[in-house]
C-alpha cells in the first residue's frame, strides 16, 4: 500500500471543461523500493534474502523466465513425412509460441518467455513441441516437457545466465519418452534480468506482427549533431546564360532539407563577392551532401543556374575553437552535366569556381531543445567534454488513474508507456497493455555533466500494436497522456525523491488531468567542489559567446536539429516516433499563444510585485503611517550616514537573514507542471482553439478576422506602453540636447550649482540633508507633485514629430 502526503500548498481548481475540482498537486509516496517477499524453498527466495542488484529505486517484480533454445532429432509425422516445428509454452491460461520452421528437424529459436509471478495460477509449466501441419488434431504435438514450479531455480544478478539443458520429450499422455530433445532453461528472476527487455511477456499475448517490437523497453541515443558553417567568400569567371547582360548572382546551398541563400551581390560583375556565413545542422553518420549552386536572378520569378557542385560533408575540417580554417577553391560544373560519366565530365568542366571556407563546428552545443529546460550543454567534440559531476538515477514505477485514450472492443482502453529524456540518452519503458494503472518498475541511469539541467518524462498511449503499420498519412499517432519536468538543481544530493506527479495535458477544451505517474529520483554528486565550481561556468560552450548566433538563427537551427533527431530516432527498431520526440522537445514552444502571453505577463507582474510592495512600504514610511517604523528607519539612516562603511555589510547581512528566514519555507519536493501558473485554468475557449490551430490557419475567415482584431487590440496596448517608455527616455535625453533651450539652460545651471555645493560640502552632509528631506513628515509635504517631477514632465520628446 502507498501512503500519500501532500507536499504543495496549491489548491485544486475548476477547469473550463470540468464541473468538479481536480487534484493538480505533487504527492510524496512511501514505497518498498528494492524490497521483495517471495516463496521459500529451492525455487523462490525466502523473505530474509534480498535481490542483490542495482535496481534499488523500483519495486521488485518477479517473473518466470523460459528460454527455448533449440531442438534436435524431432520425428517426422506419418501424414506429411516431414516436420514444421514450433514450441508452445503453457502456464495456466497463458500460452506463448515461437515461430515455426518449414521442414526442419533440428530447429533453433533462442526465444525467451516471461510470466509475471502475480498472475501465475498453476503449479506446473508445460513446454510443447508442435507441428504446424497438424494444427487442429488432438495429437498435433510431437512431445512435451513438464516443470514443477517448486523446483525452479532462482537467478540473482549479477550471476551468470542459467545454462540451458537438454530434455527428452514425453508423449502427450506422459506415459513414455518419444524421439527428440529440446534445450530449455527455466528460472525465476526479476526485471533486472538481462532477458527481461527482449522477452515475450504474457500480458501482451495478443500483440502480433511489428507490435511485438513496439511494446518492448529500449534505450535510444540521439545522433551526434554538428553545426556546418559555410562561409561563401567569392566566385570567379561567372558567365551568364545571356551574355548580353551582367549577372545578378547569388549562391544557394542545400544540405538535406535545409536550404539557405546568400544575398545578391550588389556589384553586377563576373567576379562577385559575398563573404556571408550560412549555418546548417548535420548528423553523424553524414549521409547528406552539400549541394551548392550559383544562380543568376534573371527575373523576380526566374533564376538561372550557372554552376553546381556536390560535396560530401566528410571533406570538411572539424574545428574545435575559434581559429579560422583554411579556405578552398572548388570548380563548378556546368548545370546539366552532373550525371555524365567521369571522362565526359572532364571535357565539360565549367571554368567558373567558388571560394569557400567551410568547417564542422565542434565547439558548439547543437541545441535541439529550449535553453530554458535544457538537459545537455556539452560541445559536440568529445575532446572538449569535462568529467561528469554526478549520477542521475530514475525509477519509473507506475501510473494511476489514467484516462481511456482509445476504444477497443467497444470499451475504453489505454496501452501506456513512458519515455524519459536526459542529454543524448532516451529511454522507453515497455508498454503495459490495456491498463489504467500500469506498473513499469524500470530504472535508468544517466551521467550528469551540469546540475542546472532538466529531466523530461512523457507518458504516451501506444497505437501501434498490430502488424499493419504502414508509413502513410492514415497511420495512427501515439497519444499524449502527460509530461513531467524535473530540474536537477532543485534536488538535494544523495536523497531519494519518491513522488506522484500529476499528468496534465492541454486540450482545445481546456486543461485536463489524465492521471498520475509515480517516480523515484536520486541525484548523486561525485564531487561537491566540482559541482559548486560549475555554477561559475557559462551555461553553454564558449563558442556560443565568442561567435554567437542571431536569435533567428538559433530558432531555425533548433527546428532543424529537432527534425533530424526525430527522423533518426524514427528509424530505430522499434521506432521512437516523430510525435513523441516533438512533444518531448517542445517543438511548438515558439508558436503564438494568447494563454502563454498572459501567463508570462503575470509572471512579470509577480516579479515586480516585490518592488511595488517595497515602494509602497517606503511611501508609508515617508508619510509616517506607522510612526514607530518611520522612527526606526530614521535611526538606521543616521547610523549609515555616520558609518558609511556599514552600508554594504548591512545589505549582505540583510540578504543572509532573509535566506535563513525563507529556509523554513523551502519547497519540500521537486517542482511540477502548474496549471495556474500556465494560465490554463481560466483560459478563454477561443484562445485555446487559436493555440491549437494549424500554421497557416485552417479556420474560417470570420474567426480569423475576429482573432486578428483581438491581436490588434493587444498589440495596441503594447504599442502604447512601448511609446510611453520611449517618451520617458527621450525626455531624459533632451536634458542636454537643447531641444528646449530654456529647460536645458536651467539644467546646466543646476548642474553647475550642484557641482559647487557638493565640492564644498562633505558628502555625508549632502546625503543627510537629502535623505531627511525625502523622509520629512507629511506636515511638511504638499499634495502637489514635486518640482523635479514637474520639470521632467515638461521636457520635450519626439512624439510631436511622429505621424
């Protein structure tokens, strides 16, 4: 049983699509991690024994493993005079079978079957060798072997695998031995067994075809990504197709699906110069070529190709720092002759050539996720990696209260699996078939190179359990159930966090809680000094600061990197599908959202609330709302004037005391998805529909017009605020620009007088007089604005010059 204790003080709220309150809180759970209680005797472990393995963050799950290796000397049947053998493993009501072989008396299967201990309802395990040609007959099996479960040995990792043995087949009545033998190994184990991942599981018995691969747990590694920088310097001897005109030349470079162009050379010449950088994303192994074409802008709708060259990415140098690489000249081929034989191509070699400086950048980290919740910051080149500072261990335990994601046999069903992503390593648990409370109990480990990173976990519904999964437009997509982010810097070192996290998904109808996921997380630091030292290092490798990319380049390159990662992981077996990778990497985080804009606005207001509260408190001090507080502030002010060397120590001591005071209010658990902070609870339905709209829009013209008018209204308010900020800045600038001669003259005279007074008077006296004047009693104050405020508001700005 699990005991839940609420950690967060956040209250449940009403959503737009629910009339009841949902619990969006993180709950702490007490679990028996790494513990077990199983049978005694020779077969099952006694309660006093423990599994000596590394899976100490999950609950132990016990399985009966059956490895069917091979058979020999199988007898042919009397009817067909041949044998098409396969093996059927039967345990109570559960049956698993191997593939069959055509006309083979010595087949080899080497297949593992796993039966959950919780579902075992029989005391005997039967292994049948059957003939496919005799299916349906009472005597269709060639022989069998029966195992008593009480005599099954237990394997405790890290012991070596149990050696399979030959067993003589019995006839169907068990009256005697028949011809033929089968090699089998049977043992009891846990999910820590090496055979667990690739085993056929009894709870997924109805899965067939490619679906068998899609339900297994796997570990994936993101492809190694490089930035390819191509500096197009110049070209020589460019000859246009129309010799009567000078060309307007530009260069187009393509790497895979990425296409970038230089600007048109301003000088219409046969030797154009650009000196422009084009940056692409490439992944190892380098499968694409760099295809460069020199084109002539003949018309706004027509470009003539004047030359072309295709280069493998392996010809370019790999750069680890900011030192420039050598430039190279490349001859261009006349467009249209690229497919000819080598000797013919030499005859038609175009005399034009292009000057390039290209390299693969190893000093950058290729961003495939937002820097706000980045999980890896290492540069591409492994030579530049620093040693890890810690180990992250995550136990993906179970989920509870999942909602039905699809209909199966007339009822709701969910086939859930969990994906975790940290750094280049992706993990995928096995799919638990048709369960709203799946138990995975799988543990994974990552090396941590920076504690200021984020672990992302997502839960999905598997929609690929059959064999008819063809890559077409009608292929089903794995549905999102929810996502959790855990920032490592918010975790105490060496502590095990066992919490139940809400799974929240935003739908066009509003935010919805689709269940909870239970996790056990432990962050272990290898060196405390090294971990603290990391906090003084830049967030990204130094090349990002020595030669930074523009904001548009970063967004475009990140999108290309996400596309490449999704394509490469989608080619794995089983594939990690595109919709899963995009959801984990937040591919739509840059898309316009009125809801997200409101959330960010209120985040800013929350930050400013402290400054506003401090200003309000100081105003009350100046107005003597509380005489005791005002007197104490005057005393503190006088002390600081008399002893100015105490100002900085007082400020830092005040920060130290605030930190100690807030320690008792520190968060007890890791942060989680906050529906209230995301402004997802009270959002307008039309704003949600706009957020889920495609790009370009697919809505009706009236809806688009209404949304455009709403956007204009919001932009108008932003425009007004921006104009007010610019006005204040221009007024400050006009103090010394003589735009208003009288105002500038007054300010210049004031500056001269202030300089003389401050030169003659001690600084303490000036500060004392100014402070006492500002803190004066309301009896000596006027309700009208002060003279400096009136003077500043009368200064000129450039608003009168705007149309």
